[in-house]
C-alpha cells in the first residue's frame, strides 16, 4: 500500500520549508452518516517531523483539523539531501511513517 | 490491443499487485512504524475537550494570553466551505516554543497546537474545520508568556454538521 503521507521539503537559504499532506478521514465524532448513525471520532492525534533523530516540529491535532490534513512548517539547520522522517498516530492507535529527502 | 497482449498486461498487473501486497504486509514497513510511531500519551485530552477560548488556553498552557499585534494570521474572511479553512500563523515574537489554533464557536475550541523546538521558525499553516461564522484565535508562547491574535471568519457552509 502506498504511504498515506505525501511530503515535499525544499531547502532555500538555510531554511527548509516542508509541506505535508496526509490521507486520513479525520472524523470529528459529530457527523452522522446517511442512516443517522454517528460516525465515531477518528483523527490523527500527533504528527512529528524528525531530522537526524530530533523532532523539528510536533503537531498535536484535534478532530477540528480538516479531512486529509495539510501542514506547512519551516525550520533551520538542515541541508539539501538530508532525510526527514514524518510520522503520525491516530486515536485508534493506527500509525504511519515515511521519509523524505530535502530538495 | 490484441487479446494476447492484453493477457500479458493483466498478468503483469497481477504480479505488481502481489509484490505491492507483500511489501505492504511484510516486515520492512512494520519495523519502520514500530521504530518511529509517535507517542500520543502526552496528548492533552482535557484541553481538546474544553469549550471556550479562554478556558482552553488556561487548560492547555496554564496561563492567560494577552493580545499581541506581532502575530500575523492569514486566513480567508469569508470561507465558502467550513470543512476546509486554510489558516496560516506567523509571528515576529522571540523564542517561540508553541503555537495553538482555536476556533471559538466549535464544540471544543482547541483545533491544534504545535510544539516549536529551537531552530524551527514560528510559522505554521494548517487547514481547519469550523461549524459556523466564528473567531479564530492564534495563541503563541513566546519567552514563556502567552500572546494571542483573533480574526473572524464568515462561514457560509458549516464543516461540522452532517
């Protein structure tokens, strides 16, 4: 199965700009389906971006983050060719992880 | 396409599918996940279940936030679709360690908060759901103090209903 995370990281002038798109339903627990049953909450709780084993960004998400969440952040101290690890875990214990190379 | 070529094509697809499945269920990705799955045990359940902006800030950071004009928020003033509202926050405040996004009229105000370690710029862009026309509040922790900025978004179609 393809990874649920799509990442693009670009280094420019010492600052790395990272854009990540995760495929996830992000159900809030407030929405009902067509039969009137509440769709249980199912959302990503924590997403981390690590560079050389150190977290450079940690997102703590609640159910109010949109479906298929998008995140952009910027950090210093990385260079072109470095590898980043992006991982998430949701409220049902599912998780995924991917690596990306800074361009 | 001749029938024979079609057979070959299908066979190839099947092979690729099996290989993909083997990879997906195999040892390699599992090991990666086990090694890097983030720890959600610190996730602040209570803060994410608190209605009201000020109460949530108090619950999350244990302090009150003062208004600041050094926080730049970039978001639409009118959102056609409340399910996807792009919100960007940037600040010129020094020594930022955290950024939080709150939606005042959502059932639970806190939408997301971000840990900003040293070396990471105080910038974040995220997409949020909001139920109705509401204030969006950005909270920035700078030098251990909390600052906030507010902007109103007019939502024409809510993002939390069915």
